[in-house]
C-alpha cells in the first residue's frame, strides 16, 4: 500500500564518527537530497558531509 510510506514518521540518522544528524524530513538540499528523502533512498555511495563517513557508519536515533 503506497499510503503507508507517507504515514510513517520521518526518522533521524546519526553519523557514528562525528555525530552529524541526517533528518529525513529536512533532507540535505545542498547534497541533492530533497526534503522527505528516506534513508533507504539515500545512495549507498553517499558520504557524511562533515567527515566523509560512509552510509554504513550511521545509526537511526530518536530525537
């Protein structure tokens, strides 16, 4: 059901190396990630804009 994704709350993901927070609701327009971009849709080759860590170095955190 396509409506489920829109009902799910946006999550935040934190870089385990430097503490940078990726907020799905805000996205990162400067990194070509539009507001509302889910973590699953962030490309695997994307890197933390603060320290260059890979996507695998992020964990979901509740803020």
